[in-house]
């Protein structure tokens, strides 16, 4: 890519290529190590819904999906989702499972 741009004397294509590579790396980084604590509960619920789809899941699965969230925040999010009617709740305490509607 660089050799081609150098040959024609225009670096625009190389700069665009480089920026796409940087964007791809940043998206990968955010997906792997994102700071979900900065998201609001509705944003975290929406993100989890996209990842977990219509499967049954437990709080630990929600935490694993979001990575950097405390158990207390996860519990508040899930309870909020149930109250908002976007989550179904099955069971109680340690055996509780959830499913997005």
C-alpha cells in the first residue's frame, strides 16, 4: 500500500488504510476491555441484550458479558430491566435466571 502511494505521489489511500487499521484495533480493544462502568444501566442492558440475545442467563453471565461491572451494579441493572419489562425473571436468589423479551 505504501509503495503504491509513494509511486503515485499521493498518500491519501495509505492514510485511510492506516486509520481503518487503528479503528479496527480500538474496536477490538473496547470489545475485549471496554469500560462498561461508564455506561448507564439502560445502555448496559441494551449491550447485554445484543450479546445474550434470547438465551436464559444468570447474573454471572451478565457480569461476564460486561466484564468490568460489580455484582451490585449487575443486580441493580437486572432488577431495573425486570421493572421496565425488558427482562423476564425466573427463580429466586442464586437460582435466578433472566431472559430478554
